[in-house]
C-alpha cells in the first residue's frame, strides 16, 4: 500500500478495494449498490467515499452515467 493510500480512511480504502476487485472479477464497473454491499455500508455512505476518492484522484466517474467508475491509480 502506498503512502497516499494510507492517508485514506478505512472505509474509503475498502471502497477503492471493492471497485478494483469488482472490475477484476467482472470486467465492468460496479454500481454504488455493489460497492455498498461489499463494504457493508449504505449507498449514501459508499457514494460519499467514492466522491472522496474522486477528489483525491484515485477514481473518476460521471454522476449521470451508471457504472462509469474508472480507477486511475
């Protein structure tokens, strides 16, 4: 784990890991609901952490499109 990743909270790290795992397994982006289920949180909490990951440059996604999450780092 990089120093940058260590600066993320536990739930934020779990969301990033869930995205990476889902993409590796299914070859397409997860939904917010998929991520929420993987980390054991509500969709609202998962979405908050996804926005935080986007702010820090770890992922990108389009709010208007379903399953548009892409990992950048």
